[in-house]
């Protein structure tokens, strides 16, 4: 099957939520195109190897400064806690669906 690109452009906000959703294949590799360079930068471990200086500067700040490292640790901790809470909610809902009792 040949590669294809599908883009929907609507006159108004079709979903009514003000958001825009763009799907990009993260494995896309083409350093001659802006989206290919962006995907490259997302895969980079080091800011030195990035094409986009704005992104590289932010990565450098977050990874290589004490304040940035502290912020990243806090963000990761918050994400873990949120994931645990969501998993607990999902488990409770599944138990309830199967007839189990869930304490509030």
C-alpha cells in the first residue's frame, strides 16, 4: 500500500472544543523537511544533536540545570501519581461492573 497523507481542513471548529489534533508518525525520518527535523529532535537524547534551537534550549535548561532537573523530577512524580489515581479509578469501576463493592 502506498503512503498517504490525509489532512482535514474545516471552515469551523468541527468538534466545538477549540482544539486542533495533528497526528504525526514519530518514526518519520527526513531531515530535509521541517516535520522530519522535528521528529528527529524528539528522538534526540542530547540537545547538542537537535535542529531546532528553541527546543534544544528548553531541553538543555530542563536537563542540565539544577532548577530544571528539580522541575522535571516534580513533573515525573506528578505524572506517576496521576497514572496511579487513574488506574485505581479504573480498577474500582471494573470491580463495580463485576458486582464487587467499592468503598467511597
